[in-house]
């Protein structure tokens, strides 16, 4: 590279994000439980809508996303004018960082927070500030103590990834209330739909000026390959995000699929119930084998082992059995493995493999 041609400050600090692996050498019938994908797949209505949209691909998509925002408004009771649609919810979080933080500013998140948060901070030259959790649960006091005049954004996922734990509405409200005046709270609700009756922070967004929530089509809606997410926030924040996004950021196919997916509430409900059933069974069976986990509110569990050596050995044993889960040492959890809740057969296969690893006949 020519001398003097340099990227913006922070960019070379970024360690590339590693997605969940999907292949194992020499193993057929691989079970991928490393990316929190929906084992039941997208709704049929979403697939049909996407297929129909293929016929109109000579035309540009809409730039206002009106039909999708209206569907989201109908289903989630949010004000359509304050819904923002992005290329996955990661895009919404990244645009928030671009719009509100830069060199000299701080972005606060917790020690086991989503590994994209430091990337968003570095990408805009801001300083990531990592605060401790309390036994794998977000600690509001620790976050508030870390916030100061330079803090522009606080990112928390609720439920958390990879912990699967949540904090309650009163705690989230206390966090929003206690932030400095220039700080925006971003509530990442990637797993919100797995929690029955959970508003993911909607009421807080409606009652305050400093809270944004993000949601995704990648998890319960089974559309990770389509790249659609959305945000809900104060009008002023949504107006800012709309200025800096690409005008045609979402394809015709993605818009059609997402609209049909959000309207197919029967499929969403079926996925939520099936996930909870399989998750609770798998967590219970693993606990009986001496592998505990915190009560998960999402579509994965964080299995805890005696130490890093045992976690790595179990990961190796699972790989030999054709099962790919997620190592989370990079999240400060070296003694844990994050296991996505698959369908019932997948959960049985995991429990069987871990029983064999533990030397228990099952
Ligand atoms: C999966 C996930 C997302 C969603 O990413 P998309 O860009 O919407 O696919 C966001 N936050 C967390 C914590 C996640 O686990």
C-alpha cells in the first residue's frame, strides 16, 4: 500500500467477526448449532412471497419500506413512522454508532455482550468501554458507573447473547433513567420474540427520548440469509438513521419475505413454543449430566463445564459426533459452550453425545 494511504483510526483494531462454523472435514450429516438459526426455517408464506417477488427484480425496491413498516406496526403495536428497516439488525446498530459516536467518544457494553459491539465502536473510531456483568447477567449499576461525559451509546442485548439471561423491565428503565443526557441506550432485541409477552423495550421507547430498540428477522423468523432487521426509536433518531442508510438498502425479495414473515404470527408462535419445549428439555437433560446452564430465555443455552479444558474437550467430542456448537472464550466465557436449540432430534443428538463424553450411558 502506498505510504500515507491509511484507513480511519480504529479500523485496524478490528478483529474479524467469526461466524458459526458450518462444515466438518470428513463428516456428513453435520448438525450446525453454532449460529442460533431457526431449525423450523422461515414460514411458507415468507418463502412464497420471496418467490413471487423474483418476477419484479428489474424494478428498484421501494425506498420507504412502507409495507414492511406497516406490517411491523400491525403486529408489534409500534408507530410505523418511527420504525427503521436495515440490512439485519446489525446494520441498525452500526448506523447508530456511525450517527452518534466518533473519535473521542465512548461506547459502553458489557463483558459478555455481543461480539459485534466492539467492532461497531472501532469502525467509527470510538472507544469501546467494557463493563463487568454479575454472574453472566447485565449489571445496571456497573454500566451507570462507567458512563460519563464521553459516553454516546450503551449497547445491551436483552436477552443476552451468549448468556441467554435477561434483566427485567424495571432494571432497563432504571438504566435509561440514569444515563447522562447525551447517551442513547440501544436495546438489542435479537431474541425478544422467544420470550412470551415481552415488549423488548417498546413501552420505554414510547415514554422516553433516549432509548432505541432493535429487532431482527434472522432468529425466530428463520430469515438469517435474507438480511432484514428493524429499529424503533424516537422520531429524531429515526430521521437521522434514514439520512445515512442506503436508499435501496433492502431488496424487493427481502422486503416481501419479511413482510409475510411478520404477518405469519401463527408460525412465529409455533416456533416460540417449540423452542421453549426443546430448550427446557435439553437444559434439564444436560444438567442431569453435570452440565448446568443459566435459565435461558432465548434459542440457545450456555452450557457450563468445570473449566476451559473440559469445555474444549467436549467441543472436540461433539465435532467427532458431527455437531458444531459455539466456543465462547472470545466472550470471556472459556469454560462454556453455546448450543443452539435445534429441533427435537437435534437436542436428543446433543444430549446423547454429551452423555457419551461424560461417560454416562444414555
Ligand atoms: C444474531 C444477533 C443479532 C442479529 O444480527 P442480524 O444482523 O439481524 O442478523 C443482533 N444482536 C445479537 C445479540 C445477535 O445475537
